[in-house]
C-alpha cells in the first residue's frame, strides 16, 4: 500500500495544481481503488481537488471508461440499440412509458436500472410492484429478451463497482456536485450497459438534483461531451421538475399511471415528456428522423402497440396475464384539503417526495424496505383552480405512524394564491 500511496500522492498534487492526469493514471487509480490499496483520506483529497480544479473532457472519458471496466460489461449484438437515463425526479415514470413505446417502433433497449435512494424513485422499485416480475436477468437473458421482445429491464448488480466506492466518499466529503465526477458516475454505468447511443433526461427544478436550469444544461452538455469522447452518440433533454410529473408518486401507483398513459388515458405532462424522450431515442439510434419518429410513436399509441409492448416485456419477465389488474393497493387513504380558494400557485415536488417516502414508498438508506402500495395521488397541480375544502392530494398508506409524519410534508407541499405562469416541460434539447 505504501508504493501505491506515494504514487497516488503525486496524482493528487497534479490535480491540485490544475494539471491534467493521463489516461493510464486514471485507469491505475480505479484498479487500486478496487484492490483496496488507497486510504479513504487520499481518495477524498483527490475528489476535493477535482471539485475545485475540474477535469478535461478527455480525463472524464478516461475515468469513466476505467470505472465501466471495473465490473461486468454487457456486449450487445448489432442492431438499433439505445439506452436512456434520468437524473432523477418525482413521479418520474418516463422509463416505464418511453422504453416500451420506443421498442414498439423498432428500438432495442437492454436497460440496467437501479433502486431509489433519497427523494427520487428507482425504476427497479417501480417494476417490482408488478406481481411475479423477474428483474434479476443474466446478461445473456437481458440480451436475448431485448433482441426478441425489443426491450428488457434488469437490476444493475455488479456494474461499475468503483462508482459505489467513489460515490460514498463524494457524499461524505460534499463533492457530489463536482460535475466531472457526476458525469463519470452516470456514464460509467451506461457504458457498462453496452448501448452505442444514449438519451439523457436531465431534470431541472425543485424536485431535481439540479435545482437551476443552467446547471442542468451544463450537466447535459458534459454528459454528451464525455459520451462522444467515449465513442457513443448522445442527446440530452432538459426537462422541468418544479412539480411532480404525472399525478402519482409511489411505485404501484406510477406503474398504473404508466399503463394508463400507454393506453392513451394518462396525464398530459407524463405523455409529453415520454414522447419527446422516446422520439429522441428513435432518432439517436438512427431508426427515424424527428418528424417520422413522432408519427411512428403516435401510430403505435393509437393502435395499442405501445401498451402491448409493455405487457409483452412484463410477461416475458414472469408477470401473469393482466398483471396491471393485480398491482398492490394500500389499505387506507387520507385526504389533504385546501384551506382557502384560488389557484395552485406552487407545488413543491421535493415536499411531495418526502411525503411519499415517509409513507414507505422510498428509502433513505439502502437497507430500508420499500412498500410498493403506498404513495400520493395528486388531484390538483400548479395553475389549476381550487376552492376551500377541495382535496389537493390523497395519501395512500398502511401505517398510522408513518401517516402522521408524512402529513407534515404533505401539508406544506401546496401554495394557493395567484395563478402562476409555469415553465414549459421541455426546457431544451442538447446534441
């Protein structure tokens, strides 16, 4: 460890002084990290140096590639493969809608997804609300299903293990916001998934990691630059997360809403964002140009082919026939009512997420157990009129003590006053 520590000290000094670190040194860093050869205090020093000094696009790509190579990597067959990633939001069921929708139009998606942590939901937790579904596919099973069905989603187990070590120290050293480290964390797992093209859904607003739109744009641009430097195609869609997307927050509730959306009966905002993401997936995969992509998506939605693809995917992974009628439901409900009339002038996505997670819909630490049935149903959203006594949201719960704590967040989520001028859902597309 002494030799590794001395070599690593020199790397820290170079980055501290604003100098670029060579590709081989980033690879050696990740290898030493995996071998347990570096003390936490030195790794933390490097992370802080990166926070203040940054990294070049080439450095970021080199670190990302090394992190991707630190674990299992999926090798895909030839074909129109594409992957998507969201930086995390509230009520964000876009993956459940956009992935089968794009697959119904000819895309192939072999998606490795994670679980929730903090205030944002995880795709694996949402899908686990479907009875009988198997999300522990092997690499070969994932590839086979993606080729046969068009889409498959599995939990990412041994993907980019170096990222888990780095992220824990980023969290402990207040360097989570370091853009190159964030890009490497996101992109390393996407590279390990093997797709040649990516669409990044970068959220901006109160319910997102990136609170400010400018920061979200910077993150999106950095993801594209690092992806292209890694030999991949990429697009970033900047989407608003000032309030929850859709009308539900909670795992089974969001699955049910995704089903309704693919059947043409879902909320307009979830449909719009999902359509934009799915269209970009088709475009970056080379399947269709922008106008043709939207025409194909509209046709598959009208014909019922988009929902049929979600059903086919779920059943291929073990779900029973008509699984959407068997989703878990909470035993109890509690309304949250408006104290006065006017318009919903604000709906705090973070407060709604805290309310849902306190009920058991998410986790604060990895060991927390998620209740798939609980969550929040929103009856009013920003800009909509409200009268005193109207139900603003309904909490669906199973535990009285959790309800008591959840209400503390739910009661401050809504502002009622003058009618607001909301930001558009799509804030920009970066290529």
